[in-house]
C-alpha cells in the first residue's frame, strides 16, 4: 500500500511537470512593437517603430549614444527599441534599452533641466523639452506628450495598442526592423490611387526589412471602408505594372484590409 502511495505521488508530480513544460512551450514573447505601442496614448494617429537591436552595429550604437547624450543628456549603453509619434505639432519619442542613470542625471542637470516627478516617475524638464526616466525606458518630447505617456504607463489612460484599428494593422504586418502606421482623420480618410482610380483609405501600415545586403522586403496594409471597396482596390492594384527586378510580389484581401508584400533590390523598392 505504501509503495502505491509513493507511485501515485510520483505520477502526480510528473503530470505537474508536464503541464508546466507545456505552458512554457506555448507561451510567446511579446513583439517589440507591441510592447512599445503600450506606452503611447490611444488617440495617437501615427507611429514609427525601429528595432535598433537588429539594425545598429556596435560602432553605430556608439554614435547614437553620443547623439542622444549631446541632445538629451541620455547616455545609452545599449539600445533595444524606439517608437516615435507626432500629433498636432507635439512629439514623443520612447526608447527602451540599458542606459547609465547616474551619468544621465549629471548630463541633464548640466544641460539646464530641472528634476521633478510626475505620478511617481522621474521627470526632467527644460523650457521646451521633457525627459522621463523609468527602468530601461526613456521618454522624450514636449511636456504634454511625455506626461500623457506617463499616464498610460501608470494605467490611467488607454494605450495605442487598445486602438482596434492600430491593432488590426499591426497584427497583419510581419515583424521587421522598421514599422510605421497612420490613421486618417476622424473617419474621413484620404484618397489614394491604384490603377488610376481613387479610393478612400482610412489607415495604412508598412513594415520594411533588409533580407540581405542588397534586397529588402516591404509589406503594406491598407484599411478601406468595406469589403467591396477593398476587392476593387485589389483588382486595380493587380493591374499596375510591377518592377522587373522584383524577386516576389503578393497581394490579397483580408476583409476590409488589402495586404501587399514585395521583395527585391532595395534601390528599386525604396
């Protein structure tokens, strides 16, 4: 009987280990672009994301560190991601990475910034710029935009990732070293042309990545008002002439979204 109890305990322990292992295997790491979108306010109309880990060489990292130290006082030991946005003349840039906090504080003080705090987060302000410092995160920009991002981080405002249109765009874009997206004006949209015909577009996103030293891959995603409009846009896009240098070209419809992916020489695409 004693041996049966021991066997049962061992079996239960092995089952728990198996469940834990399965959970670990199914867990996914959050995309860099998503983690950064969660720092911007929901009403932001555009953003530009860069994966610096993928695009900067060690010497370029040093150059970027020198630039940000001279302009903003922030000294980075290592960059991870950056995201920026511009709305109504105000701007905000958020960087994640490892930065020297002691050196940064000394630099900000020598540049004339005044140290304070906003909602528990360290905040340095000058007449025209603000810099917020949080572990592995630096927020730069105008006074209002930096404070708005702090409110998002503290959970007092919704983030741009809570904007369903942005989420739909980003979910359809592949991971890449550079991702941009814009929404167009209070539901009014803007006119874009395919095959000589105008279509009202309500938002678009683009991702870009070098596939080797000479070639790059670009994906565009467009939002239209309805599926019929999207279908017509796809047909017109397919009529347009394609550069002969393209390695691959793909266009398809996904509900209200048109997705176009091309790959070829960077000089022919960008």
